[in-house]
C-alpha cells in the first residue's frame, strides 16, 4: 500500500512486519480498544484510499527519545488531539534488499499514557531503534 | 487458598518466557524492574531481512513537507 503524495516523490510502501505487529499490537488483549483501533487503522492504510496525515518524529525529542528517520500517524487516523487519537504508529524509513524504500512499523502504543509507568509509543520506538529505553 | 509465588532470579535485559510468550526484564521508573513483552531491536530485524535504515538524504527528500508536532 503506497504512501501517495500527489506531485511529490515516488510512492513509498508502508509495511507492517508480522513480528513488529505481534510485539506492538497483539500485546494488547483481543478485545482491547487499542488493538481494535490499530487493526482498523491498518485496514484503512492498506486500502490506500485515505490521505495520511503524517508527522515527523524528532531526532532529539522530549523524554530523550531519538527517532531520526521516522514518521508517525495518530490513531484513529482521522483524529488529532490526544483525547480523540490516543494512540500512534511510528514508522522507520528503510531500504530494502532491492534498493526500494518502505515505511516500516516499529512501534504502536499510547501517545500520552495516563499511567505514568506505561511507556509511550515514542519510548517504545526508541527502544526498538537503540536497544534500550531513553 | 494460598498461592506460592515462583521466584525469578533475573536481571535487566534478560528474557523470560511465560505461556510461550517472551517478556523482557526492563527497568521501571521507580528504580526497580518489571517485565514486559519484548521488543526485538531493529538492527536484528534488519540483519534477518537484509534491510537497513534509509539514508538521511532519502528521509529528507520524502519528508521535507511533513510537519513536526510537539511530541516525540
């Protein structure tokens, strides 16, 4: 499912690796709202019919997260505020063996967890990129 | 009915498996440790798949018009 941008660079595919999906989304219970929202958002992304409201991640972000080369989508996709879109996907731009580029899912989770002991999606993304929490 | 807890002698960074699922021992925010579903490092996944992080130039070329927010 390409990330289309009219008049811009060539489309780049968006990929949900099975292992990342299991670790990020399926860690939530089968009937949890988070899992349901992630599944719904993925279906929409893969359908390729909705313009995606991407945001850039920061190379030096709050809470010492470092996410260079990454972008994100709020979930649900059509919402913006933390109350309406409490979750997020983080994707890393990768180069594949055939030299093609893809946005690869690296994290899914809460943007602003109510429970302060819960790691937010940016901390999870940082851990996947750097092997440890910031 | 009293239930005896199973004692885990583990350190931060180690993995434990419970009911077929891997959990990683990680530091909590209060100086202790906790377990959570493991996060496979991207470097390990890149090695398995023959992928790598794209160049900063490619990222900038694709993201020049993409805004930041006030989050991570």
